[in-house]
């Protein structure tokens, strides 16, 4: 595609606005668990997923969170080292490693959750109840949208 | 705060939903510039900001994007090494380093922008025009919301 010198107006560019908003919220929540438990954002995301759905593989976690696989592996390795997450071979398929929170990981998770919910509440206080419902609905629609056709990702002819 | 064993229902937890959505969009756009120019997501974010507002410092970039300072410094260092971004001392305050795209960086930026806009368009096709306007408005409200009071971030008594 030839350059036409168009600039990105970032204030109106949805991917950018979403990333800034996500970073703000994630950073606010991270202040709770980074100070108290030394967790990074990717580490907490892995714990949050395993807290809800135990027994996932690292690939499952990456798929659900849309995180980078390398980022997930690194986070899992740190969490295992800190005895917050444990690995177990799948009973029927030994090649698959299943992850779960340890008792220690679960205690940390239980400690963080109420604070995370409180911060979400502070954040959503910006919206009236009907706006919250709309926001959820719009996120749902956007989450189902296919993006990145092969026509684009192959780039130049 | 005592643990009450509440679980996070991630499908309804806005910070999580936002992070998954942001990662999806960012990853889709990243496929364009990572394959063609070897750029990482933080590197492209820095370039996108400098493409619009030349002469910012690294701290300015971190503030605007809500990115981690370490992440920004690392991205800037790589971009400078690849001659995509240049540093210049501020003419009135020599302690401040101002960043801008080089001609090479600008050419890459000009190449990526139309693709990024096309992907945004694909993504937003999920929403009707009035829903897009609503989405922007709700993001705007949420972006202005204060989150993370000192009461929470100090944690335990």
C-alpha cells in the first residue's frame, strides 16, 4: 500500500484508546499486588485465570487472555518458582501440563480479589447502570469481531 | 481486607475483558509491523505517539500511553539503535531529551498507518454508527475516572 502520509489521530483511534484505558486500569490494580506480593501484570493475569479455571495448560491461558505465549511461559515459570502455581501432567495425556494455584497461590488470590473488585467498582462508577450494560454489550460485540484478514497480514504484493 | 473466598468471574470483570480485547486488537495490528519491520508492540506505540507529537520526552510518552517507564526506555533504546527514532537535547533545558521519528522511522510509520486504520475499520464494523459513537463516549468517561485511591493502595492497616 503506498504511503499517503495520513497521520493517526490517536485520540480517535480505538485500538490506542483501548490500550491506554486498559493500561490505566491494569496499573491501578497492579499497585495492589505488586507492592504486596511482588507480582507482575502477566503473573497476576495467569493467577486470575487459574483461580477461576484450574487445570488449564499454558497454551489455554495464552489463548484465553490473548497474551503472548512467551509472556505466559515466563510468568508461569516465575509463579512456579514462587510456589504460587503448580504443574501436573495430564492423567490421560502425559505431554500436556496442567496448571493450578497452590494453597499459597490461592491465599494470595483470595486476598487480591476483593481489592480488584473494589477498584473495578471505582472505575465503573463513571458510568450509569444502563451505560455499564451498554459497555458490556459493545465489548461483547467487538470481542466476536474477526480482525486481521490474510489480505492485510500478507502486506505488500 | 479479610479473604472471603470470592472468585473473580472474569467474563464479567471489566478490567479483564478490556485487557483481552486490547490484546486481540493490538496483536492483529502487530502482525503487520512485526513481520515487515520487526517492531514490538511497545516500539510501535512509541512510534505512533511520536508520529503524531514529535519532540516528546520518554516520560511524556510513558504518561500519555500509560506504559511502564522501563518498557518505554527499552523500546526507545531499540528504536534509536535501529535509527527509527532520534534523540535531541532540549534547546532550553539540556537535561531533557526530546524524541522524534527519523526520516526512516517516518517512512515506516507512513507505511503502517493505512493498515492500522484498515484494521480498526474491520474491528469497528461490529458496531453500528451510533454504537461507535456511544463506545467512544463511554471510553471517554472511563478514561477520566479516578481509580486507585490511597485507601486501597496502602492495603492492610
